[in-house]
C-alpha cells in the first residue's frame, strides 16, 4: 500500500540523515552535523506517532531494522559530541 511504502521511505530517509550525522561527527564538521540534526528533527516531527502500526509483518520487520540502525548511529555519534563538548569546556576554562 502507499501508506506502507511512504512509512518505510520516511524511515529510510531518517537513517540516511543519521548516517550523514555520524559522518559529519567523525569528520568534526559540527556545523554540518547541526544542519542534518535539524533536518532530522523536522522529519521526525512530521511523522505520525502510529507510523509503524499499520505495516504488514514484513514491512514492520524492515521498519524495526531501520529504527535500530538509526539508534546504532546515534550511539556512535553521542561519544563524539561529548568529546567535543569536553574540548570546548577546557577551551572556555582557559579563556
């Protein structure tokens, strides 16, 4: 169904943004990371809460995989951002 494919394509887009955010964080491109993060928040805010509830079983499995991959990217981004914040704290203490 159209609803199913649009749900999965939205989740695929979310994963693409999460992967782009991870790449930006790995390259210490914090401006780019912030831009992708804003795009992702806008996309997330536009999605219905029941996004995955109407999916057929096979599509639900695919959706769960996409969501888990997003979470895996986030888990790798977090320590990079925290390290950056710690660097900034040191710099601010030296000012």
